[in-house]
C-alpha cells in the first residue's frame, strides 16, 4: 500500500507541476492550441486529485500560502490575454438549477494558486509540511478545485467542439481530423 501512496503523490506532483508550467508559459502558446491542451491536462489533474491519499491535519498547523497577490494578478492577466474574446462560458451552478457565467482566467488562476501552494509546501521536505500539503490539496480538491476543473473541462469542450446540428457532424469531424 505504501508504494501506491508514494506513486499517487508523485503523480500529483507531476500533474500540478505540468499545469503550473503550462499556465506560466501560456502567452507563448498559440491561442488555438491552449483549449485543446487543457482538455488533455485537466482530466489528468482531476484524476490525480482523486488519488491523493487521505491524511490527518494537526489542529495547530497553519497552511502557508506562497503565491503572492502580485503573482496571482500577473497570471490572471496572462490567462485573460490568452483567452481574449473567449474568457467566459456558461455552466450550471452547484444546484444545477441555474445557469451561471464562468470566467476562465479566474478559474485557471485559482487552480494555479492551489497547485503552486501545494508544490511549495510539499518541497519544504519535512514530514509535517508534506503531510499538510497533501491534506490541504485533498481538502481543496473536494471543496474547491475539483469542481472547478470539471466545470472548466465542460466550458473548454464547448469551445473546442461547439454545438453543430446532427446532420453536420460528419463534415465537422472530418475537418477536425
């Protein structure tokens, strides 16, 4: 079992690192490639979040945050520029009763912040900090970023594969391949 836990943790670190590197370099990536790449990367991040082992948090432990407001704003602006003209999509709220407007740059930057905080805390390389990093990442997956990842996937899917009438599907798929 210990080997599985170590592999799950290593896989989460790799997925989080890949996401953060992608976001940090988003301005250098062709705009038409961004949503397609994210549709490949985000499901992996989601699955790795599911596999984070459950850990306990000592009541007196305080979670450090490493992403500054300045860094957050810089990343937010970069993502906004990368999606210029396509920053919003519509999705249902948590009750699935109402349609809400979602802002891709905010969701992506919040996810970046959670992943960077996880990576920096884990890299402190003490048992306490690593345990806290895993606890916080799993907790935020359950309460925050897991749902946002699935929402982003939905919005990006609609961007890459817009609704087309059923009779036009064959022509559309021939043009994508």
